[in-house]
């Protein structure tokens, strides 16, 4: 028993100081798609067409925005002259109270008529309620 323990220890020490033989690597062959190059070029063409179409649209939008930003000059009869504050606040003008305009006064309610005479009561309670 002593001999087997010694040989096990000896083998361990020897394995530390000696190099192990390299195990044969099982090289896995990488799958090569026969259509890879065709698909790559087709994808590149699609990307180029999308990019060119996008650039055309962006260029068209720039032109469109530039046309919208054009400011028309005001008509000839427009007066954009300078005005002083004192010209706007003249003392000769009296203040006008517009709340009195379009007021209708009735002397009697008999003149109005009874336009709700034939109106029906619509709702939960068809009769008048007295408390």
C-alpha cells in the first residue's frame, strides 16, 4: 500500500514538472453558406437604395420647407407708420359703454305671449310637484 501511495504522489509531482502531450484538437469545420456572397451583395444593394430614397425625400422636404417660409410683402395700402402713444390717447374721445347697446326693454310681459303654453313636460315626473 505504501508503494501505490508513493507512486501516486510521484506521478503527480512528475506531471507538474513535465509537459503533457497535446491532445489532438478535433477541428470543427465551419459551415460555409454557398449563397452568402450573393445575399451580402443583395443586402448591400437594398441598403443603398433605401439610403438614396431617404436622401431624396429629405432633399425634397428641405425645398418644400424653404417655399413655405417665404414671406409675402404687405399690400401697398398698408400703413406701417410710426405712432406716438399720445396720438392714441386723445382726451377728446369719450369712453363708450357698450353694455347698454342692444338692450331690449319690455313694458309688459303680456306682449311676449305664452310660447311655452303647449309645451309638454318630459322627464320622470309628468306632473307639477309641490313641497
